[in-house]
C-alpha cells in the first residue's frame, strides 16, 4: 500500500519542487474567487439573464471538473425552485429546450466540446444563454452572437480543479436573481469566509500532525478510499472528493450518499478489502495490517484495505430535531459497523449553516486532502503524463 511521506508535505522546498503549478496556492484563493466572481457577474449584467424573466426551465451544460457546478445548482435549487433544473454533459440537447428556456454552459477553457456544442444548439433554437469561461473563447463567441450573458474567468485561473468558485459563483448569482435558489450575496460572503478559514487551517506551513487535511491524506493513502455522504449537501462534496482523489492523487475512489448507499458500503465489509472479509475469502488467518511488529521487508507490504471517509452536513435547525427524535442516525450505524469490521474510519462534520457554506467547508477539505495526498506520494498534482498522452492521441 502507498504511504504519505510527511517529509514531502512539511518541507517548503519539496512542495515547490513537486507542486509545479502551485496547486496549493491556487486552492487557497477560493474565498477570493467567490468575491471576485460576484463582482464580475454583476459587471457582466447577470441580473439581465433571460431578459430578467424567470425561464420555463434551466439546463446546465458542464463536463469533467466543471460538473460540480451543475451538482451544486441542483442541490440549492431543489428545495424551492419554481422551475425544473436539469444537467447535460453533451449533445443531444433535449427536444423540449426552446426560446422559453435558459441554458447555462460552463467551461473553464471555453472549448470543452460538450458545453460548447450544447450552447451553440441552444442559441440556434433561440434559448436564453448564460456562459462562464475565459474571455475570447469559442464559448464566449457563441454567447455574444446569441446576445446572451457571458461571465469571464480571470486569465490567472489555470485549472478547472482549482477554479471551481470562479465558475460556480456567477451561476449562483444568476440563480438568486431569477428566484431559482436563495443565495444572496450575504451567503456568498459567508461561504468565502469559510473558504478562507479552511485555507488557513490547511496551509502548507501547518505540520502534518496538526493539519487536518494532511492527517486525512495519510489515512486515505493507506487504503482504498470510500467517501460516504450523509445527505445531499455532503453528497455533492463526496462526489467532488472522489473525483479529486482520482484526478489529483491518482487513487481509485468511490463515493455514495445515504440512505441509498448504505447497503453497498456495508456489503463491502464482507469483501476482500477488509481484514475479516479477506480472511473469510481465502480461509486464512486475519492479516495483521496494524501489527506493530510487522516488518515490511520480511513480511511484505500489507494488502490494501478500505479507508472510509464519512462526510456530514446538517442543515440549520435539523440537528435539534434529530436529537429530539431519539432515533440513531444511519450514518452512525454505518460508521459503527465499519469500525467493528476493522475499517479505518475518518469523519468530518460541517458546522450547521446555509447549505452553500457547508458545501464550501466540505469541498475545501476534499480538495486540500487530495492535493496533499498527491504531493505526499511524490506526485505533481497538476501534471499527468498519461493525460498528456491521451490529449495527443485524441487531437
């Protein structure tokens, strides 16, 4: 199993050597991205999107690292949106999209084939357009010709994974203006403050034994990460965390949201990636993964085991109601079952607040953890030779 080398993530010199595109520094700008994007959205006239009238429906076109924008808008709009919000990654554009609908296309580069093609088809049908991406891009050009609203992503934002809040914030400003979701600027400001607090807590100069993101990175490195979410807010963060673990740290990771994922996560405890499951599968004695006397050179490296990360997000007012009901939470039951099976479990609960504030806290933890995990394994979090090879082969 891989192990995080703490000397790599506690040394400024090593971090500079490995982090070629300053991923950690870029993640630390998340709060500033929110504040800057609010201003850019206002300057672009986002309040005039769809002519200022509420559309019949909203479709969000996003792909890859930008897909969390669609997840977040659906999450925030679901409780009270008067119109349906749906997502699409590529053509075909649904037949019902027409002049009464709004299409929001998000692409950091402005060149992602799916969102670009969907925006072009929406413009052909006369739908209202809101696009978010770099200036002077094909996406911005499509929007200009359709007389839509385009919000620029600043040129210094070089990666979709580190520019999430530059992409998401203009969409939320538009959603609030149209009455699709309640995300006033005061909530965005508090989310920015929470992102600033996370950046301070997870700063590189904070040593491994006191930095929560570095501690979590070490825990997840010693297993196969399974990210389990308690509820829809944590669900968006869990999906983002699994994506970041795969794309940034190069670790296979799965995610699930309760209550649907309870059975599949618990079923994993009987499989080959837990101590008890492995012993039952081969009829052998339990593998002493945590045996302090184990010699990795003589005994060999221990086999991979599940590392469970439980994310919790409790909406304001629901914590008291849950405690008064006296019923045990499903997440607690799953965690207890996992621990009884010998699984390493890490937990993080966002402080009760508006859903966006909780989402910001959980996303920041996942983003920094995945980046420290990559660096601790000696990997550059922003550069993948195989992805570069894939791009060359598909040009």
